[in-house]
C-alpha cells in the first residue's frame, strides 16, 4: 500500500477500534497492522512504538469528542439544558456502540486510565490533559448556571470536576455491567451535585 497518509489513518482507525474492544496491553503491532491492512514497515514509518500510536489515538479521539462537546456546551440553550444534552448524547453513543458490537465499550479515556496510568507516564499525562480540558468546558457552563441562580454550588471548578467524574463513573458502570440503563441516573445525579432544581422543574428541550 505504500507509506501514505492513508496508511497512517488506517492504522489509527484499526488501533482505535481494537483498543476500544480489547484494551491496549493485549494488542501487538502485527495484529494492528493486519486489521489495518498495511505492512509492518508502514507502522514504524509513522509511529516509533505502540505507545506513540496510543498517544495519537488519544489525540484523535479527543479532537472528535472536543468538537462534539463544544457544539453542545457552547450552544444557545440554558446552561443546565446544555449539560443535559451532553449526557443524552453520551447515552446515545454508548447505546449505539452496544447495538453495533454487542457490548458497552465505555469511555476510551477512562478505560486507558484504569489500564495504563501506572505503567506509562506519557499516556498518563496526556489523559490528565484530556480530563482537565473536559473540566474546563463544563466549568464554563457551571459558572453560567451559578450566575443565573440555577444552582447553589459555589466552587465552579470543583463542581465541574464532580460532574465529569460522575459522568465517567456512570459510563464505567455501564461498561462493567454491560447495561446502558446504568446511565439513566446521569441527569438526576448532576442536578444533585450542583444543588440545582429538581428534574421536573427544569424545562425539557433546548
């Protein structure tokens, strides 16, 4: 196939799919190349190591997720409704994944954190940066909600961390039990963490 940008994209796509299904440690370069349909030499042309590939996969995944989060969290709806939409889209993505492959894949960032955070420092640092960026985006929305008087939480940063943590935790439970019903509590839990109005008092729809 040659050493082309197309080869790099095929390697990234194959690695992302395999990491989501099986994790990072169990994968070998040969298996990734076979799934991508590229010769092993192409792998080492683009990536120095499997760790370098994992970092690139994280970057690709976050670039896509950041666009989705920005579309929702920087929209025109009321702050709390933007958070609700984020949760709804997260639920939809997990359910779609379960329908396509038979299992709940969970969050790649959370999965890699559990698997690798004590094994490889570059990946641990990159994952920290991803979660910090998520918190940054949620913090902005939380601040808007506080200024409107929609919530009683007073520390925007800690409230945002709690929201991201419970989102990540509920997705982890959905993966563990292979049951997307574990995501049903996301919205109610978020409101409780923020000291917001009860769910039935928050308007539905943007």
